[in-house]
C-alpha cells in the first residue's frame, strides 16, 4: 500500500491536487538516459563483482538505484566514483531489473 492509498483511507473525502500527485510520482521516478548503462564483470581479490557505470543523471538518483538493486538482490555492495559495485555475478538479474525500469543496458565483457 503506497502513500496515496494510505491517505485515501485516512481522508476519504479529500481530493488530491495535481501538485500532490506530481510530487508522489516524482519520488518514484529516476532520470532515464539515452546512452546505455554498462554492466561489467570483474574479479577483485579472487571474488566476483558486478560493476554498473555510465549513468549521466544525478548522483542521488544513482544512489537510490544502487540501494534498490542491493535490497532486491539481497546482496552487499557500494557506490563509489560514479559506479555501483555489487558483490557477486548478478549481471543477468541486474540487466532484467534495469530493463523493467526503462533503462538501456549494455553487457561488457565475458
């Protein structure tokens, strides 16, 4: 149940204005770009990692995306130097999630 549904339950007579609806929609939207996000696979210290880079939007949006990916996959990771680093080889799952959100994704390497 999202915020809009909760408010309707609390205040059934209230009609939401367009500004409120735009604010709610803006919270859930990320800036989509034309260039693809690069999805790479590397090994560091013998352990596999997946790296996402090439996002040209705001850092805050990219950090939100990193957090969402980590919680969805249930893995660790970090956001450094305009890159999302995910522990493990999750290229196929990450690419599916990003395509569902509307991003162009390009697989690089292996």
